[in-house]
C-alpha cells in the first residue's frame, strides 16, 4: 500500500507538491480552507501577479506543465526606473537579452498546479476545509468545514499552508525545542491598478518591471495579460509620511502627485484602490526543524516566508517541491530520513534567501535610482560577458540559475572582494604611474 500524505493548503506550492507526490504513486488528500480558485476565489492578501524565473520554471518543467503555465505570462527583460521628473532609465536584467523574468497571474498558476495534481488518480482535493489543529505524533488533522468538523489521518502531513501556517503552529505547541522567529518590516504594501488603454494595449512599456524608487519607499508595477498593470506601493506603516498619515483623498492625491507624477494620470481608480485595498504586512519567518519524525513536514512559506523583493518566495517554494521529491525517491523506505535530508538541503538556502530578499529592498527602493548603481550593473554585465562562467552577478545567480541560494550569496561576496581589490590596485597603479610621469616632467633631463 502506498503511503498516504495529507497536505494542508492548496496554494502555489501545495498544488505542485500534490502533483509530484501523485506522480510518485502516493495517496494524497489536499485540504484548502478557501473555495476552489476556478470558482473565482480571489487569493486575498497576496499579490495578484508574481515574477517566475528559472527555479520556478524548472519545477514546473519537471512535472510537464511549464508551457501550460507560461502560456499567458509576460516576459520582463529588465527594470524600467521612473525618476521623479518622469525620466525613464531601462536596466536589463542580464547581459543576455533572452534572459527575463515572467509576470504570471497567481490565480491562473494556482489553477494550473491544482489541475496538474488532479490528473493523478490518487490525488483528491477538498476545498472549504480549514485546518484548525494537527497532532504531529499521529499525523492527524482537524478541520472546520461548512457542514461541521472532521478529522483526517495520514501516514504523514505536509504543511503547505503559507506564512501563517496552522501546521507550523501545531508543531510549535507540540514539539519541544521547536525554534521559531518572525520579523516584520516597518513597511506594508498596497496594490493599485493601471488599467489598459482604450484599445486594450499597455499604457507603459509592457516587457519590463517598472520601479519608482524613492529612497525609503517605492512603487513597482508588473504587467498583466489584459493590458493592465498591478502596482504595489511599499511604504512605511507609521511616520510623518506613511500609510498612517495619508487617509483623505487630498492627502493621497498630494502624496502621489509629489512622488509619482508620471503614474497618476494612468491610475484613474487610484483613490478607490487606495481606500478599498488592504494594506498587507511583510514578514520573514525562520523556524527549525521543518519536520517531525516521519509524520510532519513543512514546505514553502510555511517553512520560510521571505519578503518579496527578490521575487523568489514562490520560486523557492517550487524548488522545495523538487528537492523533497528527490529525497523521497532517495529514501523511499525511510520517510524520516527523506524529511531530514530535505531539511538539511533547504534550510541554509532559505536563510540565505531571507537575507538576500531584505537586502534587495534597499537596492530597489534606493540604489536603482543612482548613477553609481547603473554603472555597477553595466560593469557586472561587462565582466559576465568577458569572463563567461567565471563571473556571475548575484542577481543572475539567484534568478537565472539553480545555484543554491547560500552558495550564490557566498560566491557574490567573494567576487565583490576580488573586484574591489582589483579596482583599488588598478587605481593605485594608475596614481603611481601618474606620479612617476609628473616627476619626470618636473625634472627634465
Ligand atoms: C506582495 C507579494 C509579492 C510577491 N511576489 C512574488 C514574486 O514576484 N515571485 C515569487 O516567487 N514570490 C513572490 N511572493 C511570495 C509568494 O507569494 C509566496 O512565496 C508563495 O505564495 C508561497 O507559496 P505557498 O504555497 O507556500 O503559500 P501560499 O501561496 O500562501 O498558499 C498557502 C495556502 O494554504 C491555505 N491555507 C492557509 N491556512 C490554511 C488552513 N489553516 N487550512 C487550510 N488551508 C490553509 C491558503 O488559503 C493558501 O491557499 C510575493 C509575496 C507577496 C506578499
């Protein structure tokens, strides 16, 4: 008899993991607290669209659904920086113009992964089931449903229930020495809209991720297939100029007019969007271990929520699915060892990604506006082109390769040290040569 997995959460990672487990022949029950996304269930509190890149696409390819998922995705070839005067600067993501990230709709991707899972006969999906508690030792899960409460048992439970995971909360309550740390940014986010032009086209460059960097805060916009853009304002919750102090129509109009003057004419529903859309918080969650014996395992945001500034949370969650699948294959007869190996392969990388994501917020909101930053990006691309394979910019490693995050971060630090030392040495040699030359000129023989 194949083992039975109970999965909690049919979000992006839950659907994909169910497909991987189904392919391996396991019996899978996937429980989701929301209604079926195919019935127009809006995934509230999360972004409408996301950037998917190499790691995420690889995971979709392994299960044969990448083409299907990417059919409506929009390639973004670089960052389009909007300064306050409305001037635009385009910075490609990579020296190779074919390398791009892709804007993809969360709801359609969610549907694609769930349908991929449902192709396997032993995968069953149950919507409108909210998990309220898990007993790790028995792999038993309790649910609230529209018709009453029920309990499901499996050989193992996987918590794929996002940043505020009920499965992880049960592990915290029941497992001794379970480590947990959460840290919130002082910034929140709010989604806004740039609708399509009257002819259905995109009002600003379609194939770019737009950024309005304003030092301590920023707005970004990602294209959607219907000609619209979803904008996200990342701004302080509190402070003299913040979500807390900007409430009335006049205050909102004034803030956007001062900071994003070129975007305002493109946002006819700005005031309604600002008032009606929720302000989300941004959290980094670290915990350990991600498993309990052969009974419970955590994956995706439930194990390692990161802030969204590297566009890697979902990509990392999809990469988790690939690694867990490999571990279950390697230790087919010892699930605890499979969980332990999965945890040891992923934990350091998730921690590295969490740091990179926070660091990239500072880069996006502050540094992208500066000439020095743009010059460094050009130097990065020059070095990548002249030293192929030897020099890889950090962004390239994170976004366009599957080099483990921790290794990419270490390699980037080393590259930066070598680059800095080389530049300092070259400057010193230049100064020395100049001094010798000037010395010769002032003492003609
Ligand atoms: C503003 C923003 C922008 C982002 N942009 C990007 C991006 O561009 N690229 C990228 O890679 N990542 C991005 N991310 C991160 C990405 O959204 C997450 O990493 C990804 O959704 C994680 O997938 P998951 O399946 O682990 O969790 P989720 O997608 O959160 O899914 C969890 C599922 O579990 C269900 N659930 C929760 N609790 C229960 C319960 N008690 N019982 C039953 N079901 C439950 C939920 O309803 C949900 O369906 C962004 C995040 C934010 C906030």
